[in-house]
C-alpha cells in the first residue's frame, strides 16, 4: 500500500495485530491461576494502545500532504512536460521515438510524489506484548519461589525499533519529491534530445506523424495532473479546462 492508502493500511495493521493480542492473553488466561485471570480489560487496553501507536503516523503524513513548498517546483515540472507532450505526443516521429521518463512510468506524474509512489512500511514487526515491561509472559508455577499462582502484573504493548524507524522515515518525503521534480526536466531533455535534433536538422524532410492533442488536457487527464492538484489543494491559474 502507498502513503495515500494510509487509512486502509491502518485497518489492515489492526486486523493483523488484534488477533495476536487476543492469542497472547488467551494463552495466559488458559492457565490455572488463582484467582482466575480474565483478559478482557487488558485486551481492550492493548488494542487502544495499538490504535494510538498507528494514529501517530497520521500527523507526519498529513504534514507531508499539506506541504506547499512543492507547488512552485511542480509548475516548473509542468513547463517541461508541455515540451515533452509537444515532441513525444503531439508531433512524434517513428524514426526518433521519445521514451517516457523513468521517474513517471506510464506518464503518470503522480509518481513524482511519495504520496502515490512510496510503499507504507511493513507493520508486522512494529510491536510486542509485554508483561511488566518484559516480553516474557507469566507462567503458572506453584513450585517456584515465590510461587507464581496469580496474574498481578501489568500488560502493555511495546513498540520496536522498526516502528520508530518507520515514523522517523516519514520526515524525508518532501525532500524526495523536490529531488524528483528537479530531476524530471533533465530526463525530459535527455529523452527528447534526438527527436528535437532530428526535427531541426531534417526540416521539411522530417518524418512526423502529427497527433492533434491538447497539451492542457493531456496534462490534466492522461498524466493525472488534476489528481495532484485536487489532492494537495493546489490551483494554477489558466490550467483549468
């Protein structure tokens, strides 16, 4: 799942971890404790801790989504893409075809952004159930010293280094987007160089197969620029259809 699928990712993470919490505490409860241990309250507490841990991803993700420092550089990207459309789509030559820049596979400009291109982390190693701060669960043992015949400690859900690394990793995605936006015009220049040179040097003899497309419509729809504008709340005067 990608960053923009955060809500669904949280639901899947909860569906993965809640049964683990249930199983760990049910295994404890199945022993011959005196008094009998009822895990219901601890289950509810740990599941709330789980929800709180996962909710912590929302703040950096929304901070990323709402960052407007990328709007200006994105306009620069669109200028290079208009040029790309003109020579690769509107005036293509079968003798000098133009490759799609690797930063936007399928001409999908959304893939410049981590919001659509970056996978969310693997949550399976994020947590561990703890008892009095230890991953070792209580085991009934009447012969131990002191005897362990009742559950009188505290259960909690602990986060791991993988969880913290995932949280910390969210802080770099704006810079990653900006680097992609800086690199894309260079890719366009490299990919269109031969086509432009051919058109200039061959002149009237150049084999061109015109394709009447609107660069504005192509940007907004085929290249999914409208999705970017809508998601980030950006407007660019004159770009509307």
